[in-house]
């Protein structure tokens, strides 16, 4: 039903690690693109038990393959020992591998063989607007863009089950936390500060743990693909700026569920947060899928001027406003940024009914902005 933007073209020549949070659609995507590839699904108990007990069987089976044949291993983090066999097969039998997983944490923490840089890393995000026929922005801002949730007639129940399964399966199994309740409190706090500058000390005080523990918890979210940091843009001319990063959970709907935000409609503060998160998600996925060398950051001065998204070395500055008519007062951050970086292209994304220009600022309704983004009209 959805035509994904991640094409995995690098598999034509290389092996690939494909990571992504649970239910983003990794298994569906790879079966659609490579229906005839040899496929090992480590979620199947019989496959897992056999290869976990005797990982050399994996190598012995694949020695029968022809050179350059593609082999897919789903949920590779469940048996990191297979990576030694994969490394040998890549070197000695010239096989290509697509290695899928919902977490890089277990691979890193157990010192797994990460193939010496011989496999490219790709990430599959939740759906993006251009992948969805008749994209419903209000629905996406409320319930997120995991495929099953976006299509569901009862997405609230799906979100509840998803978060519960994430805590029980992903975190308990791979992070091996001693106190899951404390982590659950942290997750609630992270959702409430979603899209804001991270203050480890304040979050630690709210959760009753130390700041180093909170940093470790954020690391767990990153490595299990449950969230990501957006760094501060630190190139400055005269103004003093904030340098701590922002943190976003990987899906708008999951963030809303954890923060107990419901029935979001334009005009409310909560909708504004979800609207911003949605645009940041689209930008993050676009830069990843297009293999762009541009980076995503934000800019905020100590005196309160802010720009929600900065692309590259100040090439593009984007302000995200969920209002129906952008006014001059909404653009103070962009104007301040332009004073320091006059070469920047200035863009505001809003709920305006039609595109327009206010002085040097291009103003786009959300639908127009997303179409322009995915057609390459923003970064080119």
C-alpha cells in the first residue's frame, strides 16, 4: 500500500545494515524489494534456536551460494555471533548481506563484529508524507506515522500496545535495566520535553535518578531507534547561543501517547508541538533517504531568538508555526539569524492557505512545503 522512499540502492554493490524502530516496516520493505533472496528471520523460534545453538551452521549453509548472492538476516541483534560468520562469507565467498534490526545497542555492547566498515548503515523511519496517498496531516500529527497506527481504526490501542511491548521486549531484553519503573518515569519525562533543549539535571531530578543515569537512558533511546538528538547550530558571529541538543522521539504519535496528549487540533499549544515534530521528522527522513551531506540542527540565542531547523552550514533556516497566518512577529528568529548569516534561505512552514513571500521569508503551507521538500526543491 505504501511505496517507501528508501530504495536500498547501495545493495547493488555493498552489504547493508538496515536499522529502524519496531513496526516501521523493515520486513515488509525487504520482502517487497527482494522477494527471491535467501531469508533468515530470527524472530522465528526454530530458526533462532538452531543458529543460536550452532552459528557455524549458518556459514555451512551459505557456502553453497553463488558469489554476489544476496542473503537477508532479520533481527540480527538477536544473534550477534552470526556477524563473525557473515564477515568470513563476505571475504571468502563474496556474498552480500542485508542485516536488519531494531537496535544497534546489543551489537555495540557485546563487542560484536561490525564487519570492519564493510557494510553501509541505512535507517528506515516511520512513514513520510510522500509515501502516503491522500496524506492526512491532522491524523499524522495525532497518531503518528507507524504504518499500522496510521491505517488503524483504533490507533490509541495500537499505541498503548506498542509502548508496552517496547518497554517489555526491547528495553528489558537488550538494555537489561535493573529498574524498569524508573525508566518508564524517564520515558514520560522525555516525552514531556520532546522537541525541547535537553537539561539532564532537571530530568534527573524529576525522575529521582542521577544525571549520568539520565544520559545513559537517552543513549538507550538512541541505540534502540526510539529517538534522536538534533544538535545546536554553533557557528556564531556575535550573539551568544545555546549549545545543548534537542531530543525528539522517533514518532509523533508515540510522543503524544506518552505525554498524554489527545485530540489535537490546530490552534492549541499541544498541536503546535506535534506540528513542529512532524516537520522535523520529515526533514530528518529526507536528509537520510536522499543521502544528503547537509546536517540538521536548530539555533537559539541566550536572549530567546530561535530557529527551529537549520540545514547545512546556514544554507537554509526554517521556522515552523502552526498558525493560519504567519505574521511579522512570528519571524523574529529568522530575521535575527539572517543578520548573522545573510546568505541563508529563509523559510516559514505554517497552515497558511497559499504560499507567499514576506520580505525575504518564503512562507509555505505545510502541504506545499512537503511536496517541495520531497521533490528536492528545498535543498537544491
